[in-house]
C-alpha cells in the first residue's frame, strides 16, 4: 500500500510539473504577443509621425498650403475601411479566444487555455 501511495505521489508530481511547464509556455507566448502588439503600435505611430513631417516639409519647401486632394481622400477612405475590417476581425478573434478561456475555466474543456494559445500561436509567426 505504501508503494502504491508513493507511485501515486510520483505520478501526481510529474503531472503537476508538466502543467506548470505548459502554463509557463503560455505565459511566454502571451508576453511575446504583447511585445509584438506593442511593436506594431510603435511602428504605426512612427509612420503617422513620418507622414506628418513629410507633409510639413513639403509645404515649407514648396511654399504651398497642405490641402488634401480628392485622391488623398479616396486613399484615406480605403485605409479607414481596412482599419474597420481589421478591428472587426480582431474582435471576432478576441471573442473566440475569450469564449474558449471561459469554457476552460468552467470545466467544459480541459485544454481551453492551451487550445486558445495554440490557436494564437498558429496565427502569428513566432521565430
């Protein structure tokens, strides 16, 4: 009976270590996602600042007022449409991941956290 108890303790310890490793991997993946999103935000802001600086420089160099033409308006509308589509898709993905995490917390799926992070991992290129 003592051997059975020791074997059970050993098995439980191994399972616990495995689960801790999985959670650690999830944390690392989440941190990588946060880093990538932060980098993306910084690049977007830098691009906006670069465009603004080019408009100002062009106005100073050519002594002209910066007035958006119809063509620029069309381009801005296209960008706005793409941003709206991106946000809509992001909301769909966020909702799917949120539901999967909630289902895992409720015990409906045993691999909810891992499934959600594995889905994100398949979607984003990690090097």
